[in-house]
C-alpha cells in the first residue's frame, strides 16, 4: 500500500531508469517530463516521459476486502489499484540515428530491470518533493511492460496531442500501483471464540391457512389458526401476522402443521379482513446462544372475520344497541355495534340489517368516521327501523361477520329487537 505520492514516484523512477539507458546509447542525452508539443521543448538528444493515461488494474481491482463493518465503522483503509500508461518519445539527430540508438538502449534496460527495485525508489525519494513517498514499502512491486499498439491505436494516441508532429516513441505500462487512503481505521478486537453453523438452504413453505374447527370453517378472533405446509418446524419456530407484526409463539409445531391460538395474539396485532401469515425460523447462535434471524416462509393469506359482541347492561336489547332519536324528523336513529377485533380508523366498515320474518326488509349503511382504533361502531340511520327483530352483520374491509342458526335451522343471532 502506498500514499498519494506513489504515481509521481513511479514516473520519476522510470525517468531515472530511462536516463541511464539513454546516456548509455547517446552521450549527453537527457530526460524530460513534459507533454509532447508543449513548451519547453524536450531535449535533443533526449527522451521525454509522458504519463498519458491511468486505468484500474484488471487483475486486482476486485481483490480488495470490505472496508466497513455492518454499522458503518471503518474497518480498514480503502485501496485502489491502478495501471499507469507512459509514452516514451525519443528526440535527436536522425542522421546519426540518435533516437533509434536511445530506443534500443532503453528497451534493453527495461528488459534487464523490469520492475522497480527498492534501491532505485529510495534514491528517487531522497530529495523533495517526494520525501514522504512510501512506495518502497509496498508489498507489490511495480513492473514495466512494453505495450503492444498497432498503427491505428498509435495514430489515435498521437491525435490527442493536437498539431504535434510524430516522433519515434514506445508505450510502457507500469503497475500495479496500490493507493491507500490515509483515513484512520478502528482496529477490531481479537476473536475469542468461533462458532460454525450449518443449515439447509430450503426454507419453510406455507400452503394453506385455515381454522382448526374444520374445512371451510370461518376464521374468527378466538379461532385456533392452523398453517399447513412443508418444512415448518425449525430450531425455533414463530408465526408472524401482517407485514410488521411481532413473532408469536405457536402451541403446536410439526413439520407439516403449525397451530396458533388467535386469542393469545395482542388485540392491536389483529385486524378483520384479509391478513397475511408466515412461518419464521430463528437460529440459536452466539456465545451465549441467542435467537438470530433465519429463514422465512412465503406469505399465505386468510380472511379474519369480525364477531359481533353482546351488549352489556341493558336486558331489553339483544346483541346490538339502538339509540332512538329525540326528534325522528331531525335526528337519525343510531345503531351501536360492539365488535372484535378492533377496527382501525382507515378500515371500511358497513352494517347489514335483515328483518327476521314479516316483509323481510333489508338495509345497508356505512359506519361513522373514527379517530382511533375502537371496538364500538356507530351507524346513523336517517329512516326509522320500525318495530321488529333484525339480524345484524358487520362487514369490515370485505370480511363479513357470521350469523348463528337456531334449532330450526333459521338464522337467529346476532340480532336487535326494536320494540
């Protein structure tokens, strides 16, 4: 790993290597580090070293380990691995073949010394402004490899140097150069114990959600909920109702069935209407062992039907309370129905009334708006119900409460008796 001075150090070290080789081929040769065609002009005879491109190292760009922990803390400093691309241009008297003599000498020197040695790097960083470079301590040595460019690629390279006449040149690739951020990291504490856990990739699958009362039986707030499927028993098995519900402990767990009494579910976690249930497996891991998140099944839908509860304290009314208006011409008749489970303020609730016997009249009306969860729904009727017995059903988000039949097979309850 190296700091931000590594690129400049490689350029200067390559220049020193090229300078020694060029002077071995042509006496008095010098080296420069300018853009071809710019001022000041490169020396003649001499070699110009120009860094024209930088690319990620293809072999090591994905070898870096994660640098941050799950909480966002920096675990190790970020590193980037680069390849440097240099254009070496040779200038001199063509009549005495000076550019070609220097090119041959430089090519031999790069083949003889294909990577930067620690001694050459230390000689380069001995003077400012590269004294703080730590390239000499890098674990991976920088290698020089002559690049293969055909005529078209070489023409494109020189076309970038606008209005610059072509000179004899060669392209060198140097790398890998690993740059490491200077941000301070937090070292991790040593590991005291290691635990290895093995589990199957196949998670639980729920095929059906039903009531334990039997096939086709309605699911009510006090029903025993049965989830049937495959692979349902885990090390620790829980049932989750709704998208954000708590994990509930079932009473019976087998590989094919999981039973959960809805009466044990907190009232705030139940809502009438279409609900979702899933089986959740927890894994006991750690020292000491603690439950951790494991596999989860698919979400299986079921319809939870509301239940109309009996009103208390008024023996003259059966199941449902009716508040008669003081002035039927102005005030509506109010029907109050106590239901289970709680009905939320955004749930749609309706009242269905059917007269028992007689003219068999019927009525449908929506509930009043609610500001909070409640078990008492109010319905305003702007016409008189009239005397008689009315069967009562409540529909919450499309889930309809059930009626119970009497000994004769006719529907009897829940009902309201209007004197």
